[in-house]
């Protein structure tokens, strides 16, 4: 059974950084597309960043130049480095894995709060 567990959320001030990590179990993350989504209160869940099995990355326009997604296949983890954070980045961040013919798997989420 595939399980995704996020960590690294917290409270920071504007301009500071957070690093989120997602550890996968039950399968290898090296073969599938992984991504980070976020959902702010009252809003839908939106894609923040994704990385394919071959390492091609994609970012939402709002985070380009500030966020970096990466994966360590040996550790079965995918990380999201978030720099120069803004209050609008406050959200619950979810790890996602897409497995062909099986669908989407989600973690339970980790809260990142940016506030002065």
C-alpha cells in the first residue's frame, strides 16, 4: 500500500524559508511523477510544483524563482525548498504521487504559515 508522509511545515515570517519533505513507502518514487499541491482556507487545491520520473520540473507561476522541487530516489523522498515566502503562500501543502493505471495518492498534508 502506497503511503506518503509530509514533514517540515511550520510558522515563519515573510521573506524566510521552509523546506518540506515527503517520504513514500510501499513503492519507489523514482518511477512516477511526484508533486506538491497546496490548499488555502476557502480555496481549491492547486499544483505548486511537480517533477517527473526523469527529473523534469514544473512550477506554478506564483512560485517560480522562489520554490525548488527535488527528489532523492535512494531515500524515496521528494522535497520542496520554499524561499522568500509570502503571506499568500500560507496553506496546507500536500504531497502527491501519480501512478499510471492506479491513480493519485496523497499525503495528509503539512501546514505552512507565513505571518509577521
